[in-house]
C-alpha cells in the first residue's frame, strides 16, 4: 500500500467525520477541491466533482445550515441526519479512497467511514439535546455554529492535511468518549 493510498484513506476518514457535523458541507468541499485540482476522485465518483453536484451540494448545504438555526427544527433534523450522515460518510469516503481493491475500499468506506460519521453525529446529537434541556433551546444556535465550523474546518483540513485531520478526529472521539463515560458514572 503506497503513501497516496494511505493519504486517500485519511482523507476519506476526515471527510466522513465532517459529515457527522453537517452532511452536505464535506460533499461541497470535495466538489470544490476536485474542481480546483486539489484531490482526485475515485473512478465512478467523478460525478461528485461535476457542475450538477456543485449546484445540488450548494443548495443542500445552504438549506441544511439554515435549518439548524430554526428552534426545534434542529432537534427534528438530528433524527433525519443521523442515518443520513452515516450514508454520506460512506459515500464521501468511497469517493476519495483510491488505490485499493474495490472490496477493501467499500469495506473501509462502510465500516470506518460510516462508523466515524455516526460516532461524530452521536456526539452532536447529545450536545444539542443537552443544550436544549439546559438552555430551553436558546443555546442551540451556538451549538449549530460550532458544528458548522467543525464541519467546514475538518473538511478543509482533510483536503490539505489528511493525516492531521485523522489525528484530530481520533482526539475528538477520545475526548467525547471520556466526557460521556464521566457523565454516565454520575448518573
């Protein structure tokens, strides 16, 4: 396995994690990065870098980001976004992982890409619920802003420095796991 393949796996995992914060932001970043020549898409995923995808991901991103600022709609969106982020994590990982046998690529995309997207999404859902309970929903716009920044920042970091992005994701999930563990011990 070459360095390019390892970097593409790191890229896929970082972008998958970013779909746990916002589903369409990483897909839009991948489209823009592919169009700018910053990354290569896997065969049969060239459509992700096309103009119809740019328009679709742009509109979907704007709607998704805006909807998370509408009180109580944000909590409803989490219900829909949880399975969608897992699927988006799998698709975005498969679209950028190159140099692997298709069976191995899809195994990684489903297990690692979907898994990391689901784990990050679970953290965001828990954070939003805690915010809704402790602030009657008034803190949720702050949570939405942090999630948006997290998705955009992690997406860009994944494209530019994929190994650092994976390290950041690992540290984030370890930190979140410890927080959840401590919280469960007090209940």
